[in-house]
C-alpha cells in the first residue's frame, strides 16, 4: 500500500491521509496517544523506555528507534516529554526530530516548556518548509484519560486548523492563543492559577481538620459555593484518602513554576504568591515527594504545622 501524501497545512488531518508520530508516553502522553490510535490513525512512536510504550504497541502503534525515525515516517508529529532540556534534545539532538523532518509536515510540542524554545522550534521547522505548534495542555491524568483536556495553542492559524481534528481527539476546549510561544505563555498563566488554588485547598483542609470538623462534610459544602474549583473536586478526595499518586508530578510543577517566575522576572513582574508556593513545593521535594502528585503540597504544610507544634511544646 502506498504511503499517504504529506499533510498540506490547509487540509485537515484524517485517518486515511495523515500518519501520526508520537514521542513521550508518560502519565499523560500514553493515554493521549491511545486516543489517536482508537480514532483510527496510524501511529509511529518513540519513548526513552520502550516498556512504557508496550500497551500502545499492543494496541497497534509501530515502534521507531529514535525521534528522527519517527519524523521520517509521519506527517504530524506530537511530543509530550518532561523538561525543556528534553524538548531541546528531542528536536535539536543528533538524531532529533528536525534531522528527519521535511516540507509539509507539522510538529506539535505539547510539553510545558519555555516560550522562547517554542519560538526556536517554530523557526527551525519553518526553515525546513515544515510548521510547528506549541500546544501545552491542562487537565492532568484525568483529562488525558477522558480526552477532556484544555489545549492552548500557539502557531500559524492555517496549521492549527489542519491539526484541529487531532486536537479534538485529545481535548474538549481548544483555543488558538496567537503566534509561536503564545500557547506556552497561556499555560504558565494556567499554572500560576493552579499554584494559588492548590495552597488554598490544602490550607483549607488542614484548618478544617485542626478545627475538629468532619472534613469530607466541610468539602461537600464549600465545593458548590464561591470556592468551587477543579482542585476541590478532583484532588481534595485524593488528599483525604492520603493517595498521593501523581496525576501531575511535583517535579514537573516545580519546573513549570520556575519557568513562570523566570518569564515574570524578564518582564519585571513581581509574583509574591507564586514565589511562596514555589518555595513550599521545593520543601515537598526535600521531603522526598518530588514524584508524588501536586496535591502532596499537603505534606509540606503538615510538616510545617508539626514543627511549630513541637517548637511550642519545647518553649513552655
């Protein structure tokens, strides 16, 4: 069977004409890739640990030995890796995506990373006659599994329209934010809100417990009022169950907050709330919970409260 023609940026992707590449099959990347497989797309993938890709390979994906090999066999290539250094290696490395890309293909980075790096990838892709989008997401592991992610997209409008059928397989709220890097800036705004919300939820639960309330009953009341938020609905139950498995890890959130603080410094914007939460999450890492979910912030707050209780006892 002949290979499909390369995707033209003005033509929407379809299972019969568009070959998909996928790099990164972690907590979120794995289920996201699976949605494309279930939608009928042919997927070629690469990840550093092949064992993590076994469910997708069993489901019909094809393995490639490097990012370059993925690029050479696909029309739209998605990356969902961990840190900016990983994005740089995947795209600009010796066997990176850009060494195998070609005119007409589209590169979509869904990692949360530096807005300037998104611009670098877009510029390098354009020099090869390809196109690039930065499309970070929000919604955690739940959104990834349920295909209900919010997708924030930066790049050319015609490229966004061509990839829109693929985004629709992954999320429910897809917004084109502007040119290259705009998706990443929007995601950093998202993370600033999450940081403030997370400390509010954790401090509320801790206060309610210390005040002798039936905490689940307290949450039942406040989650439908002005305090209503995604974190109360989805993460407060995990905290109460002491289930700190990651939907999104502390290590990655510390990275995201660091990116936001660095971008703020460049623009001479002071963000004291984010600075405080960033410091508290570094304490979570120091307690050995960097790979736990972001709701493990509760562990740092509990530790601080216990330390104060101990200080009060010894000072009497």
